[in-house]
């Protein structure tokens, strides 16, 4: 049995990874939104808008925003689900959930939003609890991605859909080279300047490189039982939106 996994480019014991990832997000939580805008030049907002538009969420739906962080998706999903629906913002990291909760309360979004600490690999919900699950920029940090997909599949209702927005593999060689240079020079420098932490952003760059490519992740979803799986490349494959249904 393989009890090793990767933390960025390091090889670590599987039981250590969650604490290591947790320390990264404890460090960056307060400056997370600012860094997202700077790192992506604001394009992450467009990626997330496209994701929201493909959720199919409407009034009365129950939605899980997994690894929901500071609530970018949860806020928009809350508007779509309405007072008769519910949106659960779940994250394994308490610092991120706290920042997300404070942000939503400050904006007056309180009626249908709920918050919980949750491990994607063993979600604390009954089978068939949700009409839709979204996960934006979180799956690459999960230790056992297949197990997480299985847990998500379990808590989806028949007819429900999963949308995974994640950094992926650029499809153009020149773009890939430029992206590598940017990731391993600009990101740590920005992290040090804005968040006072270059190493956490070096890990984030490394974690992107270790994440499965588009085709591999789609096949993992299919193996889990999701049907009508496909993906949409954005910004030349820098990011991909994967979608699958539980039929």
C-alpha cells in the first residue's frame, strides 16, 4: 500500500499532507482575494462566472460549494437558489471558512447560506443531499482525489451535477512555457510582497503542475460513475471547467 503522496514537488506521508496544506491556507486566508485578483489579473472572476452559468442552479435547489474559501461562488449560488434553497459553503480550512462567513455577513447574505468544516474525502452529508456541487481551485489540494470524487458522487441527488474548476495544462507550447515562467517567478514574488509569504505561493504553483491533466481528470470522473462528462478549456487550458452528471 502506497502511503506517500506529493505536497507540491515534495514527497510526504499521506497523513501529513492535510496539515501542510492547512498551514498554507492559514497563512494566505486574509489576503486570498487580493492575491487572486493580482495573480490572474482579475480573469478568475470570468472563469467563476462561466462556472456559475453552467450550474443549472435555480430557486429551491440545494447546493454544496466545496473548498468554498472566501465565498466567490457561494455568493452567486445563493442568489440563484433563493430563499427556498440552501447553499452550503464547505472548506477543510477553518481560517478560510471564517473569512468567507465574515465576508457574506458583511454583504447581508444570511438567509440561505450555511457554513461547515468538511473534508472532501469524507463529506459529512447524507446521500443524495445536493442538486449541484461546485469546487473551484480546491481539488488539486486534496490528498486522495478519487476518494473525494466518490464522496461527492454519493451526496449528489440523481440528476445532479458536479462542476470542478481547476488550473490545468495549457494546450499551446509557447503559452505553457510562459505560464511556467510566470508561476515560478512572479507568483512567489507577489506572495512575498502582498501576503508576506513566498513559500505558500511556490507550493500553489507546484500543486498546479502535479494536478491531473484535462483528460485524466475527466476519466477519473467517469470511473467514479459520473456520466456525460466533459471539460471546457479557458485561457488556453490554463484553467479547465470539468462537468459531470449523476444520472
